[in-house]
C-alpha cells in the first residue's frame, strides 16, 4: 500500500468514525426527546433507559452507516479538491480511478461487514430492545405467548389463547380443517382446553378435547380426555418464532419463516423483501460511494457546505427510490428481489455512466 493510499484511507476511516458517532448521538437525542414523556409516565429508571439506548444503538448504526460512508467519501475527496491536493495527485500521474481505489475497496469491505452486522448482531440487540418496550413502555405490543393465530397449512388454521414457553403447553386451542378445493368449507374442528407437546414422540396431545367432523347434512361430536393431534407441522419453537417481529430475526430465521409461510400457503412477499433488503442495504455503502465520489472530486465553490448538501441530496434520493420500490413490491407489482435491490441497481448504473463520462 502506497503512502497516498494510507493517507486517503486514514482520512476516510476517521471521518466515517466521526460521522457514525455524531449521527448516532443526534439520533439518540431526538429519539429520547420523543420518548421522554413515555419514560416519565411509566416510571422507567435511568439504568433501564441507558440499557434501552445501548441495545438501540446497533440498529441506529446500521441505518446511518451508508450516510456516514458517503459523507466521509464526499468530505475527504472534496477537501482534497478544495486544498488542491487532488490537483497535485493528478499532476503526479495518478488518475481518478486510481484515486478512488482505496475508497471503493474500503466501502466494499464495510458493505461485507454490514451483512453480518445487520443480519445477525442487530437482530440480537433488537430482541432486547423490543423486550424493554413490551415490559416497561407498554407500547401496545401483545405479550409473548398470547392470542396466537396462524395458518399451519393450506387447509389448517390454528388459534391459541395462551402458550407457555417454558412448559411447552397451550391453553384454549382450536384447530380447524378445511376442504382443499373449497377453503370456506370446514370438514373438522378440534377444541381443547390444553395442548401439550410430547418431546419424546415429537407430537401434540390435546386434553379435554371436543372433536367435530362435519358432513353434508350433519356433524359428529366426540369428547376425548386425551386426543393425539397428528398431521400438524408446528412445534413449540415455531410458535415462539411466529411471535417474533422481522427485525428480531437473523438471516437464517427469516429464511425459515419464508419457507414456513410458503408451506402454509401464505404470501411470503413482505418477509422476502425484508430478507433481501438486509443484503441490499448493506451494499448501499459501496454503491453510494461509487456514485458520489466522482462528483465530489471536482473542485467547486462552497467548500464543506456543498459537500454536506450533496450528501443530504444523494441520501434523500436513495431513500425515496427505496421507499417507492418497496411500496410497489409489497403490492405485488414487483418481484421481492427487484424491490429490495432496485435503488442499488439504479444508483450503480448511474455510477457507471458517471465514471465513463468523467475525465481522468
């Protein structure tokens, strides 16, 4: 690595660190002001508030990383242009592409690191964050284990009033089976006071169960003290995962949720968009640097103010494209993969065109 590369990389990484710290502090202060009334009303202690923002910080860092990386690239390149350092670099025979190399390589490494950070570490922190919201802030989130309603297969619907996570049993359970060709025609129903999971046989047993079988003109009703429940695909682990929010799930859990939704006959579009977005948002750092760096390398009036303005404008345009594509994707107008990656594809295409047109 040449001295020039080390110099540019040092300035770039230091500015990224400064941007992350500054943007995170601003984000935390704004959020704290918004939630201050809730903290006071719920008598939340200072240590809980500190813990809340400690586990909230990874999510903030994930969101602002592309902004901080773009800000650092524009600031470093703009500073070099305004101080005539870029002119001296070009005069020594270093082209713009070579000048961009340390920025692009560092941004690529940050994007790869962001996949793991946003795909695994952030969900772990979000799980604690949401627990604090449920326990101390009471933000209208249902308590874990209550009022579980889901489609277990294309013809089966399950309703559970309460599930005890520690004991692996459910209270007040209803399992309804429908005809495969006619989802409005119920063929059987099981109502039980208690549903217990037998870990040795990997099956459920219903206690105090009433089983109804519906015929064309009448129904058969049968009471059983113990009724083995067969042909169901959910397990206690599945019930726990069904109560998780997508932001609490890592990449592997999101992938499993997609398969579970497909097997149940549900539409996995929203989950697929979330899954692909974990990768596309991580790649944003690389794409925005490739797009914005040639713009910042040109010397212009305004200095730092212009660089900050460009940073805000590019970030705003990127977020607008992302939100528009997600709106179309969730409505089924776009493929989930294209929905998550559209903003990156557009900015990457614009970056390539800009690089071809820029003068060496």
